[in-house]
């Protein structure tokens, strides 16, 4: 778990800055008509849901960092089910977290994490679509480039967004150990390359619109993340460790529910959940509650709740969080008793 100072120090540059730029870039450069064709409410769910889940595996993001990406897709024209699949799968089951989980906790637990995350994602996507898919057309953020029907994205814009995505992923993929400054150096080099490329292929007007779209997400999301992380830090200090050890043993539904609730309110940066769960398992935590915490620890957090409510609306946030808590508890109980036991 992490405090506000550590959150700012270790997340703003290498995680949130590229995530906000990516969200703004999606809204600015990706064809809304093409998004509607592939990922919109009218697109086939048999295609759009697996496509969203598969794309999410590459995004090594925590529950807060992924919000700009998911909301960028949403405001770019993607369906509500697709947006919430990305919102869940990217932190709960990205490739980097899965590999790291496997190296620490072993193959059975990582395979269970992957299977449970996908099952939960498709359930969430289906329910969110059924509940909110027919809502009136949502209001776009201000100032969008006029994009005619045609290709999903121009080649030069695709390269630009790929560079932004690499600057988001590379610090975690390249620098897995050592001081955080090495991640900053990787991020800075890639960001400089991205800025240089942007000045060569974009007009000044396009750069201005891209930055304004990105700032819209910063202004809406970032203050809530800081407030939520501060509150979580207080909760983490007053929650006795002995309580966790006593109540999270075994594979009962109650233990999985408690693990899910702990994960749902606490903030875990991506990959920090694996060593945390490993420590608790050595103290007697059951594999079912361990799986529940692996899923909801990085997948949900109190800052995540607040930001989702602000971006997508309170009703969507309440339904999403309630579903994840219920599904995470059942997944922990089922896998703990019938797969991992």
C-alpha cells in the first residue's frame, strides 16, 4: 500500500503522464466512426469483448492509471461494456503482473488469476451493457478534431500513440529492480523521442487539441486520485495486521469476501500485490482469499471508485464496484476449494 508522497513520486511521471496523454490521443486522433464499428454499442459483443480483453493484457497499469485509458476509449465512442472490460483486465491481469505473480506464487495461482479475471471481465461487460447500453448519447469532452469515416487511425498518429504507450509500459517492463530513477530515465528518453516525433508529424493546432484533451482528463481525475490515496493510507495504518492473519485463513466464502473488501479499498501499484500476498500466505492466508486479493488489490481501490464515479457516473460506479466485490469473493471461494485446494 502506498501514501500520497510515494504515489506522486513513483506514479505521476512514469505512469499518469503518459496515461493521460494516451487518453487524450485516443479521443483526438482515433476515428470515432471506426471505434463505433469495432468497439461501439452496436458492434458484436462476441468480437468487441474479446478484443478489449486481449488489448488490455499489454497495459501494465494499476487501478488508477488505467482510468484515463478506459475513459479515453469511452469518450472516443467505445461501448460501456468495452470500457469497463479494459478498466478491469488491465490492472487485474496484465502480462507483466501475471509473469511476476507466477515467479513468486507459482503457475497454478497465476493461471487461476488469469481465468478468473477474464470470466469476471466478460460478466462485467455483459451486465454494464445490459444496464447502461441504451442510455442517451453521452456528451463528448470539448474540442475534437473532425474525423471522417475511414481508417481507424492515420499511420503517423498510430506511431505517435504507440510511442506514448511504450513510454507508459517500458519503465515497468525494462526496469524491474533497482532505484526508481532508472524508470524515470527510461521514461524521459522515450518521452523526448515522442515529443520530437510529434513536432515533426503534427501541426501546432493538432498538438494544442491533443494537450487540451489530455488536460481534460487530468483536471477531472487527478485530484480524486490524490484524495483517495491519502484516505487509503490512513486506513492502512489503523488496520491491525493480526486481524488480517486471523480472518483470512482457509478458503471460506467469508475469508474471500474479506480479502476482496481489503483489496477493493486499498491502493496497490501494479505488481506490488504479488509480494504482499506472498507474505500473507506465509502467515497462513488461504489460496482462495489470496486469489481474491490478487484480483481486487490492483483492480480496484478507493481512489478508483471516486474517479469512476466522476467520469462514468455514480450509478455505473456503484454497479461496477458491487459486481467486482461479489464476483471476486465467489472466484476466491471457488478456485480456493475446487482448483487450488
